[in-house]
């Protein structure tokens, strides 16, 4: 390798190696337009339409088959256009979640994308990083790696630098190697890249290169609905076909009936559903991106709206996580000494401080004190362990060796046996007072010239130095968070490692809890039996002193009863992110956390998540509008036409006319995603409850059937062509006005105006419906009869009566089954 351990590769060599070996990725996923086009035909609805087209061709009815193919092409074209744009959008958004790594190039540390790594690159890794390629460790400090992705073993593997005394038989025994895809749990390292892309250990395991598709709640709901509709349609059509044969006997034309039945199938199937949902989700993803929310998969947009409980830490979400030293408690020493020792217990050799505690402590030292800290040598350390709630550092200067530990007050005091009961009480009293002020604290203890330089966590008999308290101001936006969460029906649960006093003070200030004492310690929750645990989850909104394992247990327990959203950040949050229904991380999160999550926040703020929840619920509401409108209109018309076919010797509507009805009525539906939504629709999480949708559709569908029979009774005696033409016009116009009734649960004039796009496309469809039967080509191709002015006036009158009827019935339905209210009249765009 043309690499130097102190200078790394040259930029020129790196460029040549990248060109020779390719990017450091397992498989290069390219956007193939033909793959997206083929996906438009992968739907059970579309399969049924294709089968119907082939049968129609087999029966020699080429015009009807052509119309079906045309309809399929338009539907596929719209879907392709929208999905292609969506894929482009997703690719653009994925730039925000690209992993990066520190690398040595031309003797300078630079940050590059993981995919730009090449053989021989010298890289630097630290806690929380995902190892981006196979590497050989040159130097490391207390490095522990999670290799469960390769071995299945959850036990961390301690690594060592340099060559092994005994050759390893396989990768997993090579403790001097880091394997691509594994995660650094603790420590830091300097390493050289020895394998990239498909030449890594993980790249050679084909099964790991295949991503498992995540099926969201949204996709499950749509799939469940689609399967139900398909079964209902197939069973009903078989009954209609057989009934016609039995009732009409020899008068029945089996071929004509089959084509009619196929056309009815096309007419009743909501085949525009994939286009409508894709349009809704992609529009939602773009809107969320403007609000600093990046989705890794489109269906996660709607999943956001299903969140009932949002779990997050206090630090950095409710507060700014910009700490400043507020107060110091000194135990038989000076404030300066406490600050000095607290800095020695930090990663003081790090040029740039990253931890908020370290930044605040370092700023309190003057230049001379900072230089004095730099003269110490770090011999060993145990980084902060959330299980024991403290970190430990072993430092030395000349003949003096110090073992310093700092962390939670309740974790440090038991290590200091020299404290008297009176002194302990005084310390806890000061600690609680600071906590009630919302201040975070760390206690510091010291031991001079310890006997052991290893197993630091086992050391006891420290001397207590004191406590430092830190102010962490609440974000201005936080004060509206609790109020907005209540308006959306979302419960916020704060799960934090802070003390109950600090967590309670902050939660009380923002109105999340009624009293600062309404906080539960995680260890107390764990002691409860199953029943009391559930009761506590309902009662408390703040859980304090929570370890990673306890955090997982809390979220897992909540997820069994609710749809839970969890905002994570650290490497320890990865299991919790998997347990939650909707997983969210911030941009600064560890690589492992970002890889696990569905959604990335460019701004760490709960108000941003609440905006996302609102957007998800808008999408749900608009998709449900389409489903209800289609079911009410299509099934109402379907049953009326099917029944009418048994009453007359001719077909009440021709197959070709049914196909045209479907095309024109579905045309405005693609704009329903842009429609405004009632505020009441955003007040609580919704799910695709088939039972509720079906009851609503049956109630209004019966009204639709009644009005279809009105059209039938008005015109069937005139002539077959007149009935077919006028019923065609009435069917489309009633469905168009139905959209404007069903789009709101309230009286249509009390709702905000519908979107301009929805109104415009509906108007175009209505004009085309009236215009086509007036044209010569419309009469020749579709067998229309030119409608008279009197007949058009009758049709318009029936359509207006239908709209009034749907408004009355809709208001009665929601009054009985819920959904009405003055507050719901306000709408949002």
C-alpha cells in the first residue's frame, strides 16, 4: 500500500485507487426508469385489469380492450411520473444521512464520505461510529466493538492494535481487525483500510447485502383494504353474472354479459389508489424536508401521523444543551480545585471539546490553569457508563498519580466512606435544591496514588471533593410543545438519565406535569408488577435516572399498547429505536442510531416532530377521503347498474361507457393530496379501520344507489341510448360533487375552500362529461345519444338534490358516531 501511518495517502493516490477499485459500497443502487415503470403494474388491482383486457380481446371486443389498455396506460403513466419524481426526491434527501469518516490525506485530517474510502486510507474512529470498511488497527484506546451483525453474538469484542502472537483462523478471531458494518461501543482507534465494498467480510456475505423491506403501518392498512375490496368485488360479480344467466335464460348473451361484468369490475376497483398514495406521500416528504425532517422511506411520512406517544430525552430537546457552570459545592476544598479536578476527569487531551459538560468546565479555567491541565498524562480511563452513572480517569504528573471519578451524586457518595451522615445529608440537600432549579449536576471524587492501574471501576475509598451544578436554559419553542402535543392528542414521555429533581423542574416549567414531584425513578418502575407498571406508564410523563436497558423496557412496554415514536441519539439508543413503532434521530446522532432510524431531524426540537405528526395526519385524512369517495360512489353505482341489468333486456350502461366513467371520475382524485384538512382530523392518531370505513360507505352508498335508480327510472322508458347517456353524465357529476361533501365532516360551507388544484381538475372533468356526449365522435365511439336541454336540466337538478342528501346524511352520521364540533370547523392548509 502507498500509505504512510503519519501522512496517510496522497490525494492523487486516493483518486487513482478509487477509480481502480470503485466506491466503498456493497452495491451501487441506480435509479432505473424501467424498474419504476414495471412497479406500476405490480398491484392486485392492476393484475385484475390486465386479465380483464386479455379476456375482452379474446371475445373480439377490441374497442373495450383498447379503452382498458388506455386507462391502464394513463394510470401507469401518472404513477410512473410521480414515483420517478419521488425517487429523485428521496435520493436528494438521502444526502442528509450519508455517513462520513475522519481520514488522513496529505498529512492532514479531513472528513470524507464513507463511500470515498480506498485501500490504504488511515482513518480515525470513536465511540458510536460504524466501522466503514475492513480495517487493521494501528493504535487504539480501550476499544470495544459490537460484531453481532456478523457473528450473531451480542457480547462486545475487545480489540488490540498491531500483529497477533498467534495467527487467526478466521475474521472473528482477528481481534486486531475491525470489520465493515460493526459498531464501536467504547473507545477510539487509528486504523488502516484493508478492504472496501464487496471485498469486505460483509460484502462477501450475499444475504447481508440484501436489505429487508420494512412494512409500515400505512402499507399494512392499504394492503388490508385492497384485499378486502378485491374479495368483495370478485364474489359480487360472480353472483351478478350468474343471476343474469338464470333470470334471462336464453335471452342472455353470455359474451356480452361477460364484457359487461368485466367493465363493472374496472368501474368499481379503486385503481388510482397507488397513484393517490404515492402523490400524497411524496408531497408530504417534500413538505417535511422544508420543516427540517428527512424521511428514509416514504411510508414513514404517514407513520409519523400515527404516533400516540412521543418519547424523548429532556436534554437537547426541551433544553438547549448549552451548559454553563451555575454553582459549586465544595467539601473541604476550594471551588478552583474542584473545577481543575473535574477537567482532569474529562477527555482533556482532545483539542476540541464535544461534551457540553466538558465545554462548560473548560471555559471556567483561565489560560494558566488550562496549560497546567495539559501537563498531565492520561494513563487509563473508563468512559462514562450509564449503568454505573460515572466515568473514571487515571492521570499522572511527575511523581503524583490521581484517580478521579465524576458522575451522578448518588453514584459518587457511596464510594466515599469518609463522609459523615451529617455531611451526606448536607450534600443531598444542596443537590436537591439545585435540582429544583432545573440545574444538572456532577459530583467529583479523587483518590491519590491508587494501587491498581487497571479495573478502575472496582476502586473504592475515594475522597469527596464536591459538586458542580450547570444551568441548561429551556428552548423558547419548548413552552408551546406541551400545548401543541395536547391539541394533537399526543402524549409526551420524557425518559432521561437526569435526576428526578432536574427532570421534574423542567417538565413543570413547560406545563408537561402539574407538579415537579410527579416524576418516577426508572428503578422504582422496574420493581412494580406487570399491572402496576402499566398503571405507572399511564400516570407518569417523566421517568428519571433511566439506563439504556430501562429505556428499552419502557418503550417496549408502551409499544404494546400505543403507537410509540422515539427520538434517539446515542449508540445505546439503537435497540430502543428498533422497539419503537416510529424511530427518529437527530443529525448529530451516532452512525448506528442513524442507520436504525426511519426519520432524521436536522433540528433537535420536539416542535419539529409535532409538525411532522401533523403532516402525517393530513396525508392520512386525504387518502381516507379518496377511499371513502371511491367506495361510496363506485359501490353505489355498481349495485344500481348490476341490479338494473336484471330488470331490462338491454345493458343499462355499455361497458365502454363504464370505462369512461372510471377515467373521468378518477381524474380529479390525484389532486386530493393537495386538499386542506379539518383541524379535528389532526387531533388524534388515526388508523385504517376497515369496519368504520365500510359502515360509512354503506350508509352513503345506499343513498348513491337510490339516486342511481332515480336516473334509471327517469330515462329507461325513453330509449336504451338515452338512459345510457344520461346515466353516464349523472354518475360522473354525482361522484364529483360527492368529493366536495366527503372532504369535510362538517357542513361544506363551514369548511375552508378546497384546494385550487382539486377544484380545477373537478371542473375540467365535469365539462368533459357534458361535452363528450354532444360531440359526433363521442356518439360514434361510445354510442351516446345527444342529450337534450331538458334532460340536462333534470340531471343537474338530481345532482344538486344528491349533494344536499349527502350533506344531510353525512352530518347525521357524524353527529351519531362522532366527529362533529365547532372547533373542527377551523382548517389548515
